[in-house]
C-alpha cells in the first residue's frame, strides 16, 4: 500500500467534507426531517468515532492485544446507534472540535507509521492500509451526500 496515495485520498475526502460544512448554517447541523435521517452533527460524531476506534484498535494490536471484530451488521448497527445517542448529548462545537481533532490525530499517526505497516494484516481479512481506507475516505464518501443535502 502506498502511504502517499492513501494520505492523498484521505485528505481529499476530508477536504470535501470541510468544504460542505462551511456552507451549512450551524443551526441546520442539528436538524433532520425525520427520525431516520441523521443530522450533520450526528454524522460528524459517527465519522469521528470510527476513526478513533481505528486508532485505538491499532494501539491495542501494537501492544499485543487482540482487537474486537464486530460480528455482523447487527453489531455495527448497535454501535452506530450508541454513537448517535452520544451525539445527542454533546454540544455542536464539541462535535465539530472532535471531528477536526481526531482527524489531525489520524493524519499524524499515519505520517509517523512506517509504510510497510500498511501491508500488515489488520482486521476482517484486510490489511491495515485497506482498513484505513474503509474508515476514512471511503467512509467520508458514504456520508458526504447527507451533509451536502443540508446546504441551502
């Protein structure tokens, strides 16, 4: 896995999110049209939680601990529901700060990570590099439409 290419994809995807966020009125970041539709704030907390879990799982692996692989869509849905619930209890400015802060931690971690580490088996039959892509730029793309839909 080419670290420079991975970083470029992550930074490009995150930049698209940031460009959309600056166009959204802060009061609209906590509004949804239905119970099923996630707010922008909930989406930011969601993205941050998966990035944070990635960093924590890698740290566990480096300490010789086994990481917990979610056992299916039901467990993923439960984790996402917990994250959405948590998002409802934190202020918008905290959610936005976490979104930016965890992203900066992720970039710093990747920049310091030896490139060979990206080819190491990680979880779910993926290498670390593949998994990083799933939890970053590919994940951003999944949620970008929800965020851009809030732009007036």
